[in-house]
C-alpha cells in the first residue's frame, strides 16, 4: 500500500470510528431509559452529598469550639486553619473502581470513608494529639479507624494523623450517622503535602528521574520533621519557663474573681 492509500484508509477508519462513537452516545447516553435513570438517581445522590456537607459543618464547629476554649488555657490558638471538602464525583468513582464498591448508595456510604474530609492545620505536633484526644473524647463521636502517618510516615514521606469518625447529624425526620475523615497536620506537614500533591500529578518523567525526585521529596519531608521538632522544642522551653516563673496578675487586695 502506498502512502496515499494509507492516508485514505486512516481517514476512512477515523470517520467510521467517529460515527460509531456518535451512535453510541445517542443510543446509550441520550436514550430515554438512561435519561430516566439519571433523573431517578440524581436526587438521592444530591441528598447524600448534602448529608456529608452537614457532617462537615458539625465537625468544623467542634474544632472551632475546641480552638476557642483551648486558646484561653494555652494563650494562643492551637489551630492555624481548617480546610474542608466533599470528595469530587470523579475522585469518588475512581476510588469505587479501585475498591470494587457496588454501585449503590448504601455500599458507597459503607465502603468509602473520605467523602467528607476536614483538614485541621495545627501550630505544633503536640497540638495535633491534644486536639485529636479532645475531639475523640466527645460522646457523640465514634472512632472507626485511626491511621497515624506521623509515627509511621508513608513511603512517600507523607505525615499526618488521619481519623475516620462517625458523627450524628440532626435532620427534620431524625438523626443520621455520617462518616468523616479528619486529617491533622502541622503547617509544615501541610506545606510539604500540598506541594508534593501538585508535583506528583504533573509529571511524566522517565522512571529513573522520577525515583531521584521521589527520594528528594522524602528527604524534604525528613527536613520538615526536624523543623517541626525544633519549633516544638522552642515552644516547650517557653512554656516551662512561664510555668516556673508565673506572672502575678492580681491587683493586691482586690482579686477580681475567685480562683
Ligand atoms: P482526595 O479526594 O483527592 O482528597 P483507604 O480508604 O484506607 O483504603 P486511602 O483513602 O488511600 O485508603 O487512605 P490514605 O492513604 O490513608 O489517605 C488518602 C488521603 O491522604 C489522600 O486523599 C491525601 O489527601 C492524603 N495522602 C495520602 N498519602 C499521600 C501522599 O503521599 N502525598 C500527599 N500529598 N497526600 C497523601 P486522596 O486519595 O488524594 O483523595
């Protein structure tokens, strides 16, 4: 076959493929039965996502309350920021495919634990455990799973404390328990994870270069762990000094409140 015939054949094949694709979309994805299926299923899915957004609101409120109350005792806010998200549909479908989850809502709620995600960014490593303990001690929180990637970092170098918890949300017609993944990190751990996440998904390097960069990122994670430990040590020294040298705040003879 000469070049001209080859080009003509390629073009004919591409046209046929395009027609087949078009027919498939019209007959399957635009068929009455599929559109009826979408209509019937959209509302329960929207409802499920709304319940997860409610659960996020409940968890965020708990951390805002903890931050506010601990700020008096610690004389600083242990939480730097809170970031929340409901998992994207694409990410949810990928995870369902990976974990072979059946295509129904109760199977999704049972098997996918991070549809609602709350990330609590703390100042110091110790704050993470103090906040996690205070959160878990609340009697409407049930711990489902704990993954401590600070004590046992992932091979990538990733460090955070993950808790999967169940929390009730209160609706017009009753109570519903929802699963939420709470990730705790320091600012330094968050800095690393955010940049690593961006770099991880945006390269197409040959395997040997990818390995060199993965080693470099793991090395950065180790440096960040050291920085966290040094900042924690500075804070501990200040706290110890203040405990050993308390300021006398009471006006002599006129205590404003009883101790
Ligand atoms: P998204 O939706 O983009 O946030 P499991 O459910 O236990 O079977 P899973 O969910 O893979 O398995 O659990 P894992 O690994 O404990 O937690 C996954 C989430 O932790 C990720 O969400 C990230 O937010 C974070 N994470 C885990 N490992 C890394 C890492 O090496 N680098 C960074 N930057 N983040 C990490 P997803 O899956 O990205 O979902």
